[in-house]
C-alpha cells in the first residue's frame, strides 16, 4: 500500500506531532508499506530553519525507507495568530501542489495544523482516493482556550469549516476517546472514527542510569529533580509553575526545563525575577538524546492551563516518562488523568493550583514507597500503550479505508 502523509512537523523537529508521525511511518515501512511524507523545512518552534536545510521550493530526501518531500512555507516563530496562520496556509498550498505529483492509495493529513487537512481533502478530490483525518487537536477550539482567538464571526466560520472537513473525511483517527465523543455529539457517525492514542517507544525509552558527568555538569548532585521537557507555549501554564517553585522554597528540589517556544523568554525572565537558584533552562535536544536527560530526573512534570478543552487531550510526554519508570506529576484533568490514575503511574494536581502542586511535589520527594509504586505503574502504562502495537492498528485501519466498500473499524 502506498501512503501519502501530510504533516507540518517532522524530524529533526522533536515535538509530539513530528515524533508520532515519524514512528508510525517508520513502522509502516518496516511492514512493507511505501510511505511518502510531505512536510516543511524544520523550523519549529523558533521559526528558524535548522542548520543543514534551506527554505526552498522543494527538496527530497530518504529517511529510513521513507521518501520525505520538504516544501517551501512562510516561516515564522510559533507566536502571533495571523503570521502563524499565514505559515499554516502556505504549507497547505505547497503540500497540495507537491501531492499532485504523487500516486498514493490513501492520504493521511494530520492536525495540528488544521490547514493541513485542507490539502488532504483537496488531493483526495483531485485524485479520487480516500483520505484520513488524523485528529490531534480540536481546532479552532484549542486556540480559543488560550486566548489567541475570541468567540466571534471568524471563530464560527472556522468551526463550520472544521465540521465540514470531518464530514468529508473518509475516516477520522483521533488520539483520545474525548475527541471521539466530541465528534459524535456534533453528528459524525461513530463508525467512521477510530481512536489511536499516543504511545511509548519502548526501544528508545527504557530504564537507564543517569550519566554522572551530565549530573555534575548541570549541578544536580544529591538533588530530587523534576523535569519539564517540551514546548514552552501559551497553553502550558509554565508561568504558574515558576511561581509555584518560588513558593516551594526548597533548593534540594531542582527543576530542569528542556525545550523552546513562544513563552520561553518570558518564563526565563520570571524565574530570574524570583532569583530562583533551583531551576535550569536548556534548549531542545534531539529526540535520540532525550532518554539520557530523562534518566537525570526523578519526576516528569506535565502542565496545561486550566480549561475544559484540555480535558480532552493526552499529552505525549507522559508515555516517554512512563517507559523510563519516571512518575508523572500531572496538571491536566480529564482523559490524561484517567490514564495516569488507572495505571497508578503518577499523581494528579489541580491545574494552576500552587498549593496542590507543592503538596504533590513534597509527597513524591519524601514518600519512597509511593514513589516506587508509581514508577512500577509507569512501566505497566508504557507496555499497555506500546507504540508499535498502535502503529499496527493504524496501518490496519488505513488498509481497510483504502479498499472500496464500508469501513467498520472502531475502538
């Protein structure tokens, strides 16, 4: 089967969409599928093209059996609604035109970004082949939740376009049950929806001993380390985290923040204003290096703003931490909380509630029995959400959708 995958993010970018797409597509190639990925030149989240690349009309490369076609886009840092929209629209147009020269059996278009799915629909119409909407974010609802877009005419237009795309897709693959419930409540038939959650790469992320030299370099000797690894964006409530660290007032508990994003400079300045000595900021690191940094920490922090929209999401980083036996300190209610509590793989704190966060930090740092119990729960969670098994399940769905006739795949 020939799969054409449209995604705005792809390695060497290290965010969740890039990682999920790469790992799925790599596994499909291993299973005998021919996979072509159309993406942009790597620049997320700072809006600067990575070294070794140039934003040009088109560039082709082979990556572990996949043909990767990179196309020109209007590149801008991950901030500012209108400029980001121009970025996303330019990728939709460029990927559509590049896709015209491909001969796939099925098209997969993933969100975010929302406009990528427009290219998927357009190519499906021109080529008369099915397309699958991989739903990773409820857009435009998610951008309204962080205050980028207000409820009004523009929002309602985008919402109608969103629903139109759901209806036109031959199949929809959301990554949470909450997304599926949302679609069904809006009139999308359940039989055209299959949930494939994020999962754990058990080959890359596995228990390991921390590097003593790296511990010394970062000054983490004899510290209880809490790590936040990922995008420093508007939705992650990291200003609240820094304010909570100041209230904690315990230099034996150290915080390691790794990543970039639109809010990073603001977060760093906030930490400096509190004169915090127990927080270290590092830039993003390549995905292959992430395990050695996860090995440094005792607990993985996952934080999002307090908003009902985020009750539907399952952050990718909980699976990486779980695979390495690192308990998750989770400030996300809803679907993610259900998983963490079902497998007893971490502790939930109320989003943007400093007292609750500090209380849970103290429990994890002082109660060794609870810590060890949650670490074992992480291994159970990672095994249950094995990325290879989930990739196999998604490939099976694509094969069924690519064939004529009704599809009866559901989870």
